C-alpha cells in the first residue's frame, strides 16, 4: 500500500499500532488460555484412554510378567535350597568333627 501524505502515513501507523495492541492484549492471552486448556483436555483424555486400554488388556499384559516372576522365584528358591543344603552339610560336618574330638 502506497502512502501519499504524512497524515495518511500517521493514520496508517496508528491503525497498525491498534492492531498490534489488540493482538498482544486481547487475542494472545485468549489463545494461550485456549492452548493450555486444549493441552489439559488432551492429557486427561490420554490418561483415561491409557487406563481403559490397560484395563481391557490387563490379562495379556500380566501374562508375560507372571512368567518372568515365576522364573525368578524358581531360580531364587532353587538357589536358596542349594545354599541351605551346602550350609547344612558343612555345619553338620563341623558338628560331627567337634563331637569326635
């Protein structure tokens, strides 16, 4: 847009300043609030959706974990039993040796 006079240039500058002020003071805060609200709603929906997905597939999710926990329990149990047997034999041997002396 071509400005012909100084008065027209000042009017154009005033119009641009009003537009900038309008955007900064009125539109931007509203847009920021709307984006924050949209983010909260999206996060809430994702949380609810995630909880519903977990509830729907909890059996499928629990099965692999249950297998791993069973494997770990069996290994720990077997290891503790082996240690108890070795300790018992060693302790029993020490008791028998003391008894013989």
